């Protein structure tokens, strides 16, 4: 090591040491005054100020700047007491109040840290419980779904009473519905626990995913007498991401839109490529709509907007929160614009880095009712 850096280092260390000594001296002085109480501390500081002011005037008299005498000393003492005492008393009261506030803030910080640690532990325990519970339930559910499908399709021979087939179909549909809920809970718990990722992302055609989601929601729309419009973008777009998740996002948002739209209403999906390179999918409905408070609730896991129509439909309130979490996992955004009684629009924005390729083609529009 050269001498110059060594000197700089020594100077820096000596400067830091001097600063630490000054802070230590002030801290000891503050503790000493704190033990005396505000009144006694104020008197001590005022006395110190009087002594220092007198010494200063004496030094100025010795140097010839002023004519130092007893009258100057008396005036100095009176002025210092009248001016300095109120300021010192106010400062001491303020310091005492600040010390009390600092102690209360420290205690509050400790309580908040303890509460945050407990909340994180509880959230982690909840996520582990949901994951374990989901795995435990999926095994018997798969057996229920499989065996009820065998009974419904009479794969090992005719069933005497046709009502058994109806019951088997009900069991099968209920099992599939419960399995989808468990899968949603498991996916959401993985995302919340930070164990979900887009490591298995691939490049895929958006048109195929939109068609698949449309096919899955079409029967729900037909049962509810809701018209479903799907308008593909003018260009063919390929995205980079987890294809299964993007399909689930579209299915969740579309099925939500259909579910909360009255018979005779319409749900439309449109997609476009923005000038900044991002890809946007917009899903609008003519349903019941939501207030800003209900939108916040709908985006909360297990939350549902409090309306008469929402109570008519079964659901756990995981559709939109799961779609939002999966969009954020892809570095995208899910935005909700809604007006009570005038419908809802959900906008999905995929960032430009997720767009792998674009090719020109004609626009295609289809409608199902």
C-alpha cells in the first residue's frame, strides 16, 4: 500500500473517531441533563450561558474591543437570563417530548416488527396448509371423477335405472368443479409463497389460446343466453410466457364476465398491438358493473362484490385475483374499469418484451349466442 492512501485512511479514521467522540460527549451530556429534569437542566444551562457570556465580554475587554466593567457584566447577565432562559426552557420541554415520542416510536416499531413477523409466519403456514390440503383432496377427487365418469358412460355395462346415470353425471360435474377450485387455490398459494415462476415459458400463438378460451367459455355463455363476441387483432401475434397460465387468465376473466351478465347481454373480447410494442386484450361485458370499492373487493382473494346477481352464482372469488397474480408473474398488468349498471371492462396488458413476433393478416370476428 502506498503512503498517500495510508495517510488518507488514517485521516479518515481519525476524523470518524473525533466525530464519534463528539457524539459520545453530547450523548453523555444529554443523559446527565435528562436525569436532572427540565427545570434543573434549564437552570444549569442558563448558568453556563451566563458564565460563557461573561467570559466572552471579559476577553473582549482585554483585547480592547469594549470597555469591560461591572455594569457591562450586569447587563450581560440580565440579557442572557432574559433572552436565554425562555429559549432553554422551551428547548428542554421539546427535547423531553421528543424523548418520550422516540421511546413510544421504538416500542411501536418493535410491536410492528413482531406483528409483521407473526403475519409472515401465519401467511407461510396458510400457504403450506392450502398446498398440502389441495394435494390431499386431489387424490380422492380424481377417483370420484374417474369412477363417476365410468358410471355415467356405462363402460362396464348397462345401469338398470337411468336415474343412476343422472346422479353419476351430477357427481362428475361437482367433482370437476371442486377440482378446479382446488387447482385455483393451489396456484394462488404457490404465487403468494413465491414458488410459482415462468421458468417453463414458451413462444406460442395468441390466436390459438384465444380460440381455446373461447371454446371453454362458449357453453357457459349459451346456457346464460349471453352473446359472446371475439375479435382477433389485425396482426397475428406470438407471445412468450406460460401458455397454460395465459389461457387460464382469459378463461377466468371471460367466465367472470359471462357469469355476471344478465340473459340477453353481451361479452366481447378484442385484442390489439399498441404503438409502444405492448399487446393488449380487452374483455368487456354489459353486466351489473361494480363500484370502485367493489372492484377492490373483487381483486382480493376470496372476495366477491356484494350484489344480488353475484349471490345467485357459485364461486370462491378467486377468478380475478388469480388472473391478476398470473399477469403480474408475466410482468404484465390487469386493470378493471367498471360502472354500476353499465358493465365492466378488464384490460390485460402484456409488456413489449413478451411479444416475440408479429405478422400481418386480415381481421376476423365471430359471435356466438
